[in-house]
C-alpha cells in the first residue's frame, strides 16, 4: 500500500510517499512544494494544486494522511494554510484518494505515546519506524512522514485485522 503523507502550508507543503506492507514501512520518496512568496495567493494555490496532482499521478497513492487544522496560535497564517489544505483536498478528491486526518497532538500521541512530545522525540520515533539514521532536513517533510506513519499505526493496523 502506498501512503501519501502531507503537511499542508502556503509557503511549504511537506510530502512523502511511504510503502507499507502491513508490517514494514519504507520511505519511497519525500520532498516539499515551496511556493514563491512574491506571487499572489491564487497563483501559489494553483502551484500547490498542480504539484500535488503531479505527485498523485506519479506515485499513485492508495490513501492520504494529512494534518488536520484544529488550532493556530498565529491567526494571520491560519487562513492561507486552510486555503492550501483546501486545494490539496480538492486534488485528492479528484483522484478518488481516501483521506485520513490527524491533528498535531494525535500525531505526537500515536508516534510517541505522549500528545505533548517535542519535535526531537517525534523525529526519533520516525527514525525508528523507518529504521534509518538520517531524515530529510526540512521539518515540513519530516512532519509529513510522521503523519503518514500515523496511518500505519491506526487505520493500517485495523485494516490488517479485518
């Protein structure tokens, strides 16, 4: 099964493709979509939509795990992130990709057992889950991997026993 993990944003969208066979998780690909802050919002949203569509066409994921917005400290960024998330969800719907959503607290809880875990603790659990020593440098990309791993721990686990 291929899982597309997405950490949505307007400036940076982190994404990954995980292969999951019901037991083992392999990172097939990861990266980011980085939009030009000098462009208008609609142009940036179109870029995100087109790039996500290309990723879906290229890797043909079976499901998508995406971060769910539930609270933002910085109200000036919540709307652009919500808009970016909207065009991502539109692309996923166009390609009939089932979507599973996880809040940041759920991601931390599922990966570490503690909903207030630090970024370093989450990164360590991602390394352990992938059985690797190094992770991508960009936090948004690492976050997308953590979100995708959540699917393997929740829905992926349930699917193995039904």
